[in-house]
């Protein structure tokens, strides 16, 4: 089970964790999946993209919530890592995370206004690299 440090401190940018399991990534054998006892990397969830950064000096290219554990997909391999015996340093890209945090908060505010003023509930929300979208249950064209 992965201890999710981002729930305790969303501004945490550096942490150390124990490697629990390492395996080649099924999609690309040149990449590696690393499982830790704890992580500050936020996985893709609720329309919010995963954090990026580095783990043991290797670029984190995807973070996946697998239920009780988090998979960190790395662009390459961690050197000299032994599951249960090795610790690694993690570093979060704070600029990316902070951008996502601000957009996520803004979405909640806008969704509350749309519901209160137009009785238009939000049905989905997606953060993207170039733009974000909020889908609502009805058109506002006739109400404005």
C-alpha cells in the first residue's frame, strides 16, 4: 500500500521513499514501473493529470493509481535499485502541480456558480496542456 503524501501536503516537492517493487513497463520495455512505500506524485484522477518530476534522477513520465498502490512510470531505468532495500529521492515539478491546483480550484468555483445561477450541474472536467474543459448538463445559450 502506498502512503499518499500529497493528501497531507499538496506543496511537498521533495521526498524520500523506499522502493517496494520494480518492473519493466508493459507498454514499453525501455521504461520502468516503480512502486514506492510512499509518494508525493499525484496520479491521474478526477480529470486532473498526473504530476511530473524525477525519481532517483530519472524522469517520471506517468503516474498511475492502481487502487492500493501508485505506479511511477519512468523514462529509463533506476540504477542499482533493490526492492525493499533501496531508497530513492523524489522531486515534483511544482510549476505544473500548482497550475493544476489553481485550475482545479477554479473549476470548483465556476461549477458552483453555474449550479447556483443556472441550475446547470457539472458532469465532467478535464485539464489539458493547452486548455481545460468543463462539461455541464445543459446548454446555457438560452439563459444568457
